[in-house]
């Protein structure tokens, strides 16, 4: 399962803004996996993967009909995910994290995306992608904070270049 999260993290780092169906599908995969784990309705790893892939496929297919709404919903989920898991992944103190801060981060992510469009999606997908990779991939001599910074900057630069020189399928 860790390998799948790392692959999804790299996809979000590179193509989060360019392909809205990949962004929503990746976030749906993470959400489906987290819901399956938290609600304890899966009994093994294969069932968790099936639930996660099913939610990813549903999210990716629904983008065709409700693109803007699902992108905003995906950024809402992404903001909450980053607020919840990034501090723990980087080894910071997590005693301050509660549902109020997670909800505030999620709402802020969605509102900023609703107002400004593309640039917040690039920022949020880079944050989520870097968080997923650092959370599920361990390098011996590289600190999690250093790896996160390198991946985050890589995601920002890559998506910014693709945004300016490629044709994205997201709405401006």
C-alpha cells in the first residue's frame, strides 16, 4: 500500500493541476483508503486497496460532470489531509491538532481555490504530493523535512512550468 501512496504522491506532484481527473482521483484514493481504515470495515490490505481504487475511479469519472465542484472538494480534503498528517510526518509536535484546525485548513483551501483557481491547486497538490511521498517513503540519511522541501519545490516548479507552457484541462 505504501508503494501506491508514493506513486499517487508523485503523480500529484507532477500532474495535479494539469489533469483534474488525476488530481481528484488521487485525492479520492487517499480519502477512500483513510475512510476504510478509520471505520474498520475492511479486514485486510486487499480490501482496503479495492475500496481506495473504487473511490478513485468514482471520483475520476465524476470529474467529467462536475469538474469545478469536485476540484474544490478535492482541495477541501487535501487541506485537511495536509493539516492532519504533515506535522506528524515531519516529526513536529502534534498535540495542537484537533478537528477545528483541520476543518479550518480544509475550508481555507477550498475557498482559496474557489476564488483564485489554478495557482492554489498547484500549491495544494504539491503539498499533498510531497506529504504522501514523505509519509510513505523513508530514506536513511535524508531528513523528512529536507525531503519534503525538495519535493514541494520540485512539484511547484514542475506544475508552474506545465501551467505556463502546456494546456491544462482545468478551468481558470
